[in-house]
C-alpha cells in the first residue's frame, strides 16, 4: 500500500511546529492582535524561506496594502498618504509588537472616503456627459499621483465614469444600428436616450459595487492586511478567513454539503443563479434559476430567519449544512412572483466541473482517448474518497474497454492540487520508480515514488499543457517527460510553480479560545524537483513540441509574480527511461514540422501578439468620434481573427457508454458534454495530439512488422 505522502508531510510539519508552540502562549483578548501574532509566528517557524521582518519588509507591506485598498487612487487623498507615510518603515515594529495602528487608521479613513464618494458618483451621473469634448483618460493608475483636492477627486471620478458610460453608449449605438439594418422600419432611439441609458447602466454598476462593499466587515479588511504581510514571503502563502477556507476545501475536493444551488446578492435580494445538476434543489424540481430566497428555517427551529438585505456569506451559512438535515426556504418565484415554501434535505453535492472527464475519438480507423483534468482534486479529510487519481484510473479502464490505442491527457489551465494524486497518476503509466523529489528547508531531500508495479496504460501518451498549467500539473508533465513516457505539447514553458504548500488550521494552537474561528494559513513549506534534479520553479516544463497560444506574450507565470522563490537544482533521482516507444524523437520531429506549417497556429500567434499590444494600451479618448474610430479599427483587426472560431478538425468526439446512460435523466450533463465535444472538434492542439498518438502507434507497428519479418527470414535461413 502506498504511503499517504500528503498527510505525512502535514504531520511532520505539525509535529515540528507543535514542539515550538509549547513555549509560546497566544492569549491576547483582541482577536486581530492575536491573529497577527499567531500568523507571524507560524510563518516564521514553518515557511520554507522565512524573511527578516525589517524596514524593507515594512515598506513592501505598506505599499501592497494601500494598493489593495485603493488600486485606482479614487478614494485616498495625498494628505491621507502623507499621514500614512509615517508607518511606511514602522510596520515591522507593529507586527512584532502586535500593534495595528496603521490598519485602524487606513480602515477608518477608507470608510470615510468611500462614504464621501458615494454622493460624488451619484451627483456626477445625474447629468448628461458631453462626448464632443476633447478629453482623454489614462488607466495606468500605478503612475498616477494621489489627488490633492476635492476638485481633483471629482475630476478623476468624472473621467472614469464618463469612460465607463462612453463604452456603454458606443455599444448601445451599435445595437441600434444592427436593429435598423435587420428591420428598416425600426425607429432608432435618439443619442440623448442612449446616453441616459448608458449613464443608468454605469450608475447601476456603482450601486452594486457599494452594495458589495457595504456588506464587507472589519474582518474582511483585516484579512486583506494579513495577506499583505504573508504574501511578502512568496506568492502562494495565503491567509484564509473561515469562509475562505470553506471555499478552498470545496475547490480542492469538488464537494460540498448543502442544497446544490449557486447564489448571488442583487441589491437586497439573495437570488438563485444556478441549480447544480443532481443536487437536492435539482431533484426537488421546485426551485428555478432566478428565484429569490426570502427566509430560511432550520428543521429544529420554529421561526424562519429573513435573509433580505443579509450578507451573502451569512445567508449561505444558514442555507448550507450537514448531509441529511432539512432546511425550508421561503421563495419568491421568478415566473409567477408567488411566495412558496420548499423543504429540502441537504446532501453531498459534487461539482461536476471539478472532475476529470473523458471522451473517445476515432481517426483513420483507430480509436484514441481523451481525458481532461481540471485540477488534482482530493478530499483533505479522506483521501480514499473520490480523487483525481482514482477517477483517471477508472476512465483509462473504460477507454481501454472501448478499444483505445492512444491517450491524450489534457492539463491545460490546470493549476495543481494534491501532491499525492500526482504520484498516483504517474504510477498509472510507469512500472514503478521516483516521480518527484521534495526538499524542506535544511532537510535532506525526500524522493516520492510510485511503488505499485501495475501499469494501467502502457500505450502511446501525449500530455497537453499551457502557461496556466501549474504545480501538480508540472510535476506530472516533468516526470513523464524525464521518463520519455509521454510527449509534451503546448506552450514554451508551463507556469513555473515549483513549491509545495500545506494548509494549517490556526485554531489548533489556541487553548480555551472564545474568539471564534481564526481561519487557516496556506504556507509554503517545501520545494519540489524533477527526477532529473532540475526545479520547475520559474522555468516550468518546456514542451517537446512548442505551439503558440493566446497567453504566449502575456505575463502570467511565476516569474511574473511578486516575491517568487528562486530556481535551483539538486542531484537527480535513480530512474530508468521508458523503453516502450520506437522512434520517440521521430514523432516529436514530425509534430514540429506539422506545427511550423500550420496556418491556424500562425494566426493564433498573430492574435496573441495583438492581445499583448491591446493590453499595453492605457490612454483612451473620451470623445465619441475618436473612440468610435479607434473601436472600428480594433474591430477590423479582430475580424481578421474570426477564422480562429471557424476552424474545424473533422474529428468527432463521443462520450463513453456509462455516461450516455446518464444523459437520459441528466440533460444538463448531456448539454455540457456536447459543448465540450464541440470545442474539442475546433481544437488545433487536440488535433495535433491525436496526430502524434497516431505517429507513435504506427511507428511501433511498423517496427514490429519489420522485426517479425526479420525473425521469419532467420528461421528460413
């Protein structure tokens, strides 16, 4: 039986930390100060590369926090910043002394400025804008100074609101022209009517923004401050407030306990935006998208609690609950407007989008399998329950039963997940051996191995990656590349995250805590390395066949983040290259040649360059004629890339039999699969992956026939 490496790593970390914590008490009655003390102690004891908390550290935290509070510099004045500046090099002292004077000052002043500007935007949007004026707006806020007067503040808000309204106005005018072209008898709205409609849309967006911020509490802002501190250690160390930790657990496991509905707050209303297929709300057939939840009653309570005007998070806390418990919702139905009570029994909801999905495709009489893995999911409380490795194993077996001759594992946009699932998934493709090396600060390296000699799939394997394939995705791709077990097709390099994080429940270090849930800390505790000794940190995994994509020229990798840990390398592990392929390098060479001549990829590369150019623009006209002229130019350029949407591969993808049976009762799943298959049929990268699988298969078959022929000849001799 394989070791549960993930749990082992956490236990070792906790054991080391527990020894240290026996000498320190955390008993400050002020929750914020206690949290600050607790987190800074944990991070200095457990982080892979702890930093000195000094004046330089203080300045970075200071700048980070202010940027988080007011990124567009539309709330604070220059005089406010001057008042804050005295703390620029003192936050290190405040952190060490459990003081939060700077946070209190910034938080209180932000609330004051936001309240002042609430009346400001309403006043500005009460009157029409003149789009004939020659004005411009610069959206490069980092290079702008804070304003010095209310007049300057009003002007900054006016330009931003005018810009937002101009965009809406232009879009409305285009819609009117399209309606007129379709129906010559249509009476177009006047510019004055459209301008008013555009302003109302801008007003609505600002109202929604203020509704959202009004729901934020002090704790929410203090979480931002804490993260301004911990993110200075590295980009992946992060504080989870209690509700954020719940969301993280759901994202990692793909499961939650509740009624199976997604909610949004619209004004004072808590509205259902989606009913999750298979959940209690879906099974009841009494709840629809657009229904408004007015009250919530638990099965052991006599009175329902009104959620009108309640914070969304608080409403969600009332609605979700353990499997088997009942909750009654008072709903205002979208269609009829009538009020109804609906009682649901909560259940475990599986969020289908989290999980691996598979498909079969046929080309030239050969069948190939495709598995898409969105993330390396697992249940943090029970690894033996559903996880990425067990699901992929099942899918491979099902695909083999349908006659699969080659497999594409799609890891594009997969941001990572469980370290153990990587080892388990790699073990499906190799006999045994090391998969990844892990090193803690000051400790000897640990080699995580596949110890199961069973190979679930020994046929041709291609792995698709891009710039957003990170962490666990990079471990798997790197291992398969080092073993020469798979051919990697994708971006020049993957994301470049070569670090391991563990999530620490902060409550475990507190005795007799009556301050409530303190949340959790995701902390970088280790770095991982390829079996060849190289790190994926910053450099990522370099594809065997490099193809351009929309992210090719955009700064999205680890190297583009703040405070990343450096690249390094260690000694290689002891491993043997896979010997199951013939002409492995020839298949890579053939793919490169095809890709270099592919007109679709050339167009994708041109589009990526254009996207980069667009992202660098930060000065826009506020004059309608100029804006419309530039928009028309952009539209003309964008039209050149319409061919990207129309690309067809002539490949047809089909679901496996077990899934087709589900379609009879789950039409939502059927629709999702049909959309996925349609996107695959237009996917040039998937098309090439299938081509490579075919090359590998044919090469092996051809060599096998030659070997057989030679053998027979020897017998005749």
